[in-house]
C-alpha cells in the first residue's frame, strides 16, 4: 500500500514538500481575503470567489491559465535548476528578455525559413541567447568569484536596455513603440488548443508552448536525477568542497549550470512572444515581470521540476483570477500582493516541511512503540 | 551524605532512542570523577540534563542530598555547576580578564570597574596555580592558556562542581601534564570535578572513581585505583579491545610519494603556511606527520591532494610530477584521500550513502552509459562496500549520509577510499571524534593497507595513534618539518618538545 502511494505523483514531489507548499498557499489566500476585506468589504466575498474560481469558470479562462503559466514555468525551471546546483539565478529576467528578442528577430527577419523550421530556429536562437546571457555571471563567479546575484542583476539591466536599443534598430514598429509582428509561421503551433479552450467564439491564447514547458521540466528532471551531469551539478550545489575533493570541477559546474539555466529562461521569452497572442516587445524601461515570477514559482515548488509545472499553473491561475476581479473594481495588483504573501509563506515552506516530517516520524514512532508493547 | 551531586535513575528519551536509561551518577565532594563512554553512549545527554538543557522523563537530581529542579544553565550556575566545553566559549578579541568577568561584571555607577575583578582573578590564579596574562587578548594566547581562562571563569563564579568535557583533545603532552596537575590542585582545594573523556591513560592518571556508560546505560562505577586500561576499555565497549596494534615488520619498498621543497603561501597575507617541506613515503610504510593543530598540516595535505596550489616545490607520485595535476588526475594515478573534515570534504551529506560511495567513480563505464547513471550498478557496488566494511546505515544504500553516526560516516569514507585503485593513502586524522571500538577498526584497516604494500601518509594529532601505528614520525611546526623520528627510539616527552617548537633536529629540512 505504502509503496504504491510513494511511487505516485506524491512520491515524485515528495509528499511533505507538496503539503508544505499547500500550507503556504492556504495561508497566503487567507491573508489575501483579509486584504480584499480591507479594500472593499462589501464585494470582498464575491471578489475572492472570482479569484479562486474564475480560472476554472470556463474553457477560455482555463486556456488563459495555460498561456500565462507557460513563460513562468520556464523561468521557474531556470531559477529552480540553478537553485539545485547552489546558485541563485536572479538574472532569469535578463535571459528571458534577450531570448525573447532573438526569437522575435528570427521570427520577423528570417522569412526565408519555411513553415515550422522558422519557429524552431526562433526557439533555438532564444535558448542560445539566454545561455550566453546566463554564462556571463557563471564565468564571473567561477573564475573571479563574483557573486552571481550581483552580476545577474547587472545583466538584467544590460539585457533590458540592449534589447530596447536593438528592437528600435532592427525590428521597430513606430506606431506601437514595440517590436514588429512575427511571421505567422514563427508562432508556436496551437495544436488545436485554442479550439478546445474557448468560450463561444472567443478563443483563448493557449498554444503548444505549454507542452514545450512540460517537456523542459521533464528534461530537467531527467538531467538532474538520471545523468552524471546532474550528479555532478547537484554535488557542487550541495557541497562544493566535497565536489572539489572528489575531483569534480566546480568551476565547470557553475558555468554549465548557468548556461542551462539561462537557456531555459531564454526559451521562456520565446514562448511568450511566439504565442500568437499578438504580444510584442514593448520598448519600455521595465524589467520583464515573467523573469522575476520564476523565483516564486521555483520557491513554491522547492526547486522540484515537476512541482514547478504545478506552481507555474497555480500562479497563472491566480493571474487569470486577478484579471477577472476587476469586475468588482479590485485592481489586479491585489493579486500580486496575494501572490507575494504566498511566496512569503512558501519561504516558510521548508520550515513547515521539517515540521510535517517530524510529525510523521513521531506518528511512526508511537505506532512502533504501540505495536511493540 | 557525602555526595555533592547525585543524578539518580535519569532517563531521557528521544524519538527512536533512549539516550539515557536509568543512569545513576554520584559525585563525591572533593573527588575527580571520570565519565567514560564511547560516542553516543549518552555522556553529552547526561550533562545536558545536569545543565537543565533537557528535562529527563524520570529520575531526580540531588544537590547535597536535597532534590533540585534544574530548568536551565542559569539554575546550574546558581547551584555552583560550571563547565569547560570541548570547544572553548571565549570572545577572541577580548582580553583574558574581560572574558573571565563577562556576564558577571563588577559595576559601579553603571560603569565597569575592572580593578576589583582583576584582584580577584589574580588571587585565584595564584591559589590554583593557573598561570595567565590577564591583559592579553585571547586571540594571541596559547590553547593551554585559553583553557586556563575557561577554568578561571568557573572559579570566578565560585563554582564548586567543575565539569571538564574532553579537555585534553587540543593539548600537547606537556600541556596535558600541566592540566592534570591543575585538576589535582583543584581537588585539593575542595572542588569536585567531573571529567568527561575517552582517553584511558588520563583516567588512570588523575581520576578517583570512574562511571562507565555504554549505549545509554550505566555499566557501573569503579574505583580507579586497581583498574587497568584493558578493564576500562572492555567496560566501555562491551568486548575485549586490543589497544596495542600487532604490527608486522615490513621492509618498505619503492618510493610512492616524493615531496621536494614544497611551499604553500596564504594567498591574502603572503605568509608561508607550509615552508620548504621535503619528505618521501615508500610502499608498505606508514609515515605520520605529527604536530599541534594549525601548524600547516591542512595546507600540506591540500597541496598534496590538489585542493590548493603550491607556491613552490614539486610533488611526485610514483615518479611522475603531479604538482600541477588536478584532483582527478591524482586519483587516477593512485592517490586515495581520507579527508580531515568528513562533513566539509568527505561526504555530500544530503546524498545517499550509495551516491557518496561513487563520488570519484560515477563517471566510470561501470556506473554510467552515455551520461546516464546506472543506478542498479551504483546500488550494488555500494551494498557490497557496506557489507564488506560493516557500515551501519538504517535504510541500506539509500540512507542519507547525514543521518548516519560519525563513526559510520568515517567507515563509509574509508571503505570508499580503500576500495579505490591506489598506491598512496593520505589519511588525515582518520580517527578524530571516534570511540575506541571505531578507532581500533580504523587502525586495523590502515595496517591492512600497509600490509598490502600501500604507502600511507597519516596526519594525526593523537600521540597514542602516532606511536601505535606509524613507522616514521615527521614533526611539523609552523609549516616546517622539524624532525624525522623513529617511534621506537623517541619518547612522548621528546616528541612533545618538537611539537611545541622548543626543540628542533639538526639536518631536518
């Protein structure tokens, strides 16, 4: 019995880890409800119901959940992968942005590529750009011992301004102060998802990107758990000294981890702007939110790649709910606050996890003792 | 009633273990009472109960016949119980005097008045023969003086019951002799001493009575007069233990490791940590580097094993220059390494024991194919080592290294290193923090390696270990090898003088 239970999804996630994440979510939602009460007591209940249920209210909303979740699953994987190897990749935003630019550039300019190959080329370009952008903090850390957090933050700004400049120089649409539309065959195929997830005639932005994100998560799981590379990278992350002692090159490990992490974030950028939802890169001096959202997504899942799929979907779900809450005159920022609280508590998730494990042990203990006596 | 402290029938349970099972410890006034037991026997738990850090499930503590309840260290201090911890609790940038009065400062009008305190400290140090310099910063004084400072801290607080937790672990032979004298002195002045240790010689030298714990149970309390080392160790471990290692004579073979004028510098200060060191290790030979902790042993090992760049000099492994080789190249050439710090270097604690067993092998064809680890092979290999080396781990090969006891972690490392294809074994304090049973086991393994014709470089701080298994002793002092000695013709005292830097052999590098 127990074994069957352990082998399921819960086992993969680690039951106590998942439970602790749920506890964090519950506390965050409760706090969110209080926020709504303070903001507008009469509509709080209705607004909260919208927040909780509207992601599931119809198929179109569910499609939107998938659409919003796709890029943040990717950045979540990026942050999570780095986290597993002991690095804090706060530079996912920058990698995301340069990835997005390269994808869009290919999507606009490489008209000579036929059909699907254009989309593939754009995705590859994005991964490559993200990888390069991630490799720089990695190299700096490995060879010059520069803290990756600082260099990542700098790379975020460099990336943002560079992309703004390049968009204006190469693929600028004056009327919208944004990038030009990509060719239609550059977009990730919708695979009929838009036809499933629709509300009457209004289609959702759901597309095949979600499958790419899920594949990426599975790939990350396989790399970390099944390969020698994952073994090395995790050893570096868990105990750098022991890794060095064993002859594993920590320097190479750091760079490799940042390259993979950057590629994941870059792919996320491509999946957002090649979604066919008519989204363009706006020329504004704001760091891409999707990159930062990767941090809570990874945290909430305790860096577990399979968990990240679910936490990404959850944050996407909340985003849709927050959007619909505007019906009751709540600003969508309230959702950001609720998500922030959830994240805040997910930092306690580890603590809660320890508590749950202890509880479990005690139960087992008392069970054993009772059985023995 | 002549017992100053009695702990009667103390039971303390933790989830899964009974740390103390009806233990009785009775300390007479004015005696030195040794508390002997292996790691995990329950000594620390018992002391924590005495200090009120744990509340026992059952049992009572009596102070001079009256039951007392100890809810925390403050209660213990009030009852006159003081402790010198194994790792000193001193503020390094304070002076000796400031450390002694810390927490019980004499204050006048809200300002410190140190003069009163100074007089009291000086008087105390004279009475008990505790030589200190009250104005020296703790960071500048010797370990011995730091310990005397700790003792004065207890005396300053007028503690009657003094607990010494493994006090000799950090001392040279001379300092140990000094400490023994101090302890006897304290006893004569009417203090009662509880002496926690697993060194049998010291018990025989100073203690009046000895209580032995084994696996959470009290084995008994005996008069030390008339006791023998063998008897004590048998009580402690529960079986006969051979203290003298039977060592066969082996003619050392070819040179395995050759170190020539090796120098390692501190990157920041530019100070020489290892200075112009030359020596060699041959097949079938245990060469021991003896010295007081912090004299360059760690850096020497780091340079030999590839964790640190040498500034100057050369290292040859089986005739090949490996001065600039990577850790893995050295390993492939035949170097195995039992590191000093099993938590920092030896193990990835959050990896399972199986993962740890292949830390240097995971990339070999036997354990992977096309970059995918063959877990079946890894688990089978690890299970074999666990069986062969009798590593005890609760959940088999998937046990997290973190959850294992120190002794078994060390066994796991030894299993891993001994099974590597190697010609040279660098073992750094392989018995640190282990109990007699485990030490015996590890020494047997080292001698077995020697018997197989491996060269062994042993770095040790334990003189008994140095004498019982080494073939040659190199003494390191301030980064230099100051003597190359034969253990058969040198005494503890002489070795101590070399270690303290007050003697130096002509001709040594």
